[in-house]
C-alpha cells in the first residue's frame, strides 16, 4: 500500500457512531462500573481515547513499539531526560536546537546530569567521545539551523555496543523521510508543533520508543509528570498527519528549487541544504533519508547582522517568526531568535553566524517564493548602491 493510503486508513472511524473524523474526548475522567473496573480509561492524564489514536498513529509512522504525545517538543525531551539519574551523562551532537541546549545545560546540569558535546560530523570522534558514564546519545539530523546530517546507523551501533540509549530528534526530517528506529535508534523525538501538525497552530511533542519496555517507561514518566497533549490538540495533530505526505512533498520540492536558486545568487556566500549535491552530508542523506525536507539556511556574502536584518525586512511572503514546518513560509535569524540561548562563541564554532538566515519553506508556489527573495535582494542591492553614490557625492 502507498504511504498516503496507509496513513489515512490507519486513522480509525469511530466504532460507536461511525463518525469518520476521530471524536474529541473532551473529558477529565471516565465513569467506572465498580472501583477499578472501567473500559480501559480511568483518568485523562493517564490515557485519553483521542490522544491514544494519535499515539498509535505516531507509533505506526515511526515503526516503534509505543508512543506518547506531549504538550510540547520540549516536554517530550524532558521526559526522555527523566530516564537518567544523577551521575549519568548525555553526549550530544554539538548543533542542537537552542531550547534543548538550554534544558541540558541550565536545568539538568543542576540535577547532576552532565552533558558533553561532540562533533557528530566526524562519526569516529563522536564514538570516541562516549565515556563510561554516557547513558544517552542525543542526535538531531538534520540539525537546526545548520542542516547537517549525522550517520544514525553508525552512531546507533556504537551506542548499542556501549550500552547507551540513542535518541534522534526527527523533527526536521519527519517519519516519511527518515525512520531512526529502523536505523537502530532507541527513541525518536518530535516537536509535533512543526511538520506533523503542519499549520503553525499548536504546540505539541512526541516520543516514540523502539522497545515495549522503553515505551512503558516513557508512559510512566508522562503520567507521573503530567505533560500530556490535550484532546483538541491531539485531534489537530491527527488532522495534520492526514495531509503530511502531500505537504512534505511540496515543502521539499520548493526547498530544493530555492536552495538551487540561492546557490547561484551573487549576494549569497553559502547555502545549507542537504539536498544540494555539494552539501558535505549529501551522501549520508541519500543513505538514510527519502527526501531532504523543507528547511534551509544561508549566509550572505556581506556577513554583518544588519545586512541580514535589512534583507529579512524586505520579504513579503516569508513571515518573520520562530518555528517551522507550517504551510506558510517563515524566515528567522537564529542568532537573535531560536538559538539566542546558546553562547555566541559556541554558536560561531558550530556555524551559526550573526547573519545566518533560516527559511522554513512553505507550500506556496515556488516561483512566488523565489520572486519574493529576488525582490528583497534587489532592494538591498539598490540601498547599497545609493549609499555608495551618496558617499561618492559627499566625498
Ligand atoms: N526539536 C527541534 C528540532 C526544534 O526545532 C524544536 C523547536 O523549535 C523543538 C525540538 C522543541 O519543540 P517545541 O517548540 O514544540 O517545544
């Protein structure tokens, strides 16, 4: 069966009424016929039928043994970290989402959980960096916002050998492009705020586990800590997933065209998009991804932050906002927005310059998006030209 058909038909119609849309069980509790005797649901933090359907869909999409849906991507990351105990160490690739960096370094560090960062582009050096205390390896692939890819299969086999867990943040790729569990990961993480829901209208997260034991532990943590996804937002994510296959195809097609166009633009120094054949991780991408996603980033030749800000200001279709993966295109300046919590020296080390621009390419017509970028470059160019003429006249 084709993916789209499979996704749509994995969503059940309601056995009670035949409703083709999943019912939203907006309830806190469930009536029991005798103490402890119920129909599988006792309290909605522990379990809710709408959330349950979303979780089985996520489990199926990622080919895992169980899934839990959280109130945000960060709540999902937090649940994974609660698998650890004081003295344990996280080994993370160096360019991870700013919020994950903050959680690791500013919160969990206070609870005796150490984090070390390694250059995951060099798989061997990442593997060498595993210590006897490493319990969790944290990988984002593609990374936010530098779009690097890591060899998940190689890292997974080293993690297995050293008996540590591997969690892959699969937010950028989506389960339709990449299935980390099939590549050997123990846990998959999603900010479902992004492509899974797809319309920039909610905050949600998910953890999908490879084994039933891990799935049970995450479920226990979720119930004990309480950061569940509510029934309406669960319903919205289910609805988003119904069109995921169509959307990601369009996002990826548009992003490739834009990346190719930007690569040839005289004002652009570098384009980070793993679908470009000259991207250093293109081969890894071919090995582990079906397509290359809808996010890219680029640096201008004039690398002053003011230039990037002036460029962004002229864009009409790309809206200046954090987040990504929605149907409408967004632009952001990670150094001032999504990755501001990472110290500036560290940002520079990992390639997040002050002027790096990130685009979340939407599903508009690619030519309109290219025209939008083109007119912004044109205005910027004219401004520079005017400044030069004025300097010449006043000299
Ligand atoms: N993981 C990645 C790769 C992200 O980009 C984000 C948010 O931007 C998160 C996790 C956190 O997700 P949320 O904002 O849903 O808490």
